[in-house]
C-alpha cells in the first residue's frame, strides 16, 4: 500500500514531509507543504501589520 498525502490524496513517493495535524503527525506532499507554509506566513504578516 502506497502512502498518500493527508490533504490531497496524492501518492507519496520519496518526497513526503511530516506535518503535525492536531495531536497526530501525518505525511503530506511537497506541494501541500509549500501551500500550507505560504498560508501561515501570509496570516502572520496580516496579524502583525
């Protein structure tokens, strides 16, 4: 059974990123990881400015 991205269900080959969701740590693809990091950065900029 192949690992799948927790967020988009894409098959994870070799480039999976661990991501903490609640109390569990799930694996997500690089694309979803980048999107999530960018969203968090944008929210932080919005709150501070």
